C-alpha cells in the first residue's frame, strides 16, 4: 500500500511525533510511505525520518503570507495531481492537512480515475486551539472518507459537526515503549526522593496560547505554598511564542526562582530520567504524547484537567484536576505517603501499554485504510 502523510512541518510536537512513529510502523509492515510538508525544514529542531520514508516539500521556504502559501499549495497539488493519484491513501493532519484535502478534492472533482482514500486525523482533542483553526479542521469532515479523533472529543464544535457520538471514529495515538528500560535506578531513586531529598517536578509543553504554559507556573507556585518539609525544584521544557511571557512571570515571582527553562528538549530520555514527577495536560482521559512518554519511563504522572466538565471520567490512572490547588495537594499527599511502592507507576504503565502502543494504533489505521 502506498501512503501519503500530510503535515505542515516536522517540527517537534506531539502530532508530528505520532506521524513519524506511525510511518516507521507502516514501513515495518512493508508499506510505502511518503511525507509531504509545507516547506523544507532548515533547523535542527525537527524529527529525523526513518530510513525508507520519502519526503516531499510544497516549497523551499515558508511564506510570510498565509494566503500566498495556500495559493502555492493549490498549484502544487494541481501540478502533481497524477503523482497524488498514484497513492492508495492520503492521510492528512492538523490545519494545513485540512486545507490540503480541500484543494485535493477540488483537483479530483473532474477526475474519472480511481482516487486515493482520504483520511484526516484531528489531533487537537480538548486543546484550546484557535477557533478558526478548529472550524477548518472540523470542516474537513465534508471532504474526507474518514475523520478520526484521537480521543472522545468534547469540544462544542465536535458536537455540531458530529452530533451523534456513534458517528465519531476514535483511534488512540500511540508511542514506542522502551524495550529494555533499566528500572533499577528509578526504583532506588523513588525510595529516596520522598525522604528529605529535593523532588524535581517537570513538564514539557509548547509555550503557545493553546497550551497555556502559565498554568504550569501557577501549579508550581501552589506547590511551593504547600511544600512545608518537602523541597521542590521545577523544570519546564519547551519553546514557543509565549517564552518571554513565561520568563517575565518567573522573574516577577519569588516562588518561581527554582524554575529551570532548558528550552527545546531533544534528548527526551535524559529529561525523563532527570525528573521525579511529571505534569501533563489531560483532555478527556488522554494524557498527551509527553504524558505517555513520562509513563513509559516509569515517572509518576499527574495531570492538569482541561476538558469542559472539570472532572475526570473513564479509567485513566493519571490523577487529574482542573483545580490547581486540589492537584497540588494531591501531589503533596503522594510525596508524603509512607507506603510508597511501584504499584502507582506500574498501574499507569500497564494502562498505557494496553491502550497507547504504536503497534495498536498502526493496526487500527490499517483497518481504516482498507475498509
């Protein structure tokens, strides 16, 4: 099967990571995979493609005008329509992917040949993405054969475009779990970090408005308020348009003088081995890719709940609260627990492996492609 994946870029992010891992899993199953992006990436903050995955770019560089970039995209699709017809599946992602499939269908409208199956994945489940971006992505429903959610979406637009819950196809994102993770060092550390040693609490996030990185800092402040005989250090990894605002908030609060901002994290395993507790965003029981990665390395993981009803549902074993004071108190209680064993992290790891493996995700998408 020949599969084309459509992304705006290969910059480091959750959706991009999923697409790269999915492409590798498809290659391992003897399928041919090509990834098309808006432009050729020029810096080192991008994912490396697995050997065998082909790469196409719509243009050599990003345009300053979004309208002009969409004009370029339309003509690129028009000029490459025969090549695009040779694929069995076109799988699009994010807002750029939604616009891609709209132009693709326009070019295929008068085409009498067999066209590829078109699939779109909506990755922004629960996130406060820009309204126009959400409208464009949900509108892709009318131009694709299958519209896929990565969780039980609760956004009000999903209730408009998909009024019947049964009409929503859900394929959970997946990650690769370390095969030979040496847990002995973590087990020793876990027995000691809650006995007077400094506890490092970490988070990874794009520092952008839709991720609201200020809420991590607000949580860190509440943990300082409650720490008493505990001692915390904090690490917030990531980059984005709100970096300067985050730096200003840290500078203006004496409670945040222990927050480190290491920037973009390229070596994820080293980061997760450095921290003792991880904070993720949880939307409708989905802890995000970075949350799943933390769990895969045996790091106790807690969540800031961002769904619209303010309480946790389902079987997700990541304790999550929309109220930051409640979350801080829960973390404090966890750290002070005298009966600390590995059951907490084992329960999280077993749940993640059962629901969020890359192999399970790949098989689910292959069934979708072939249906």
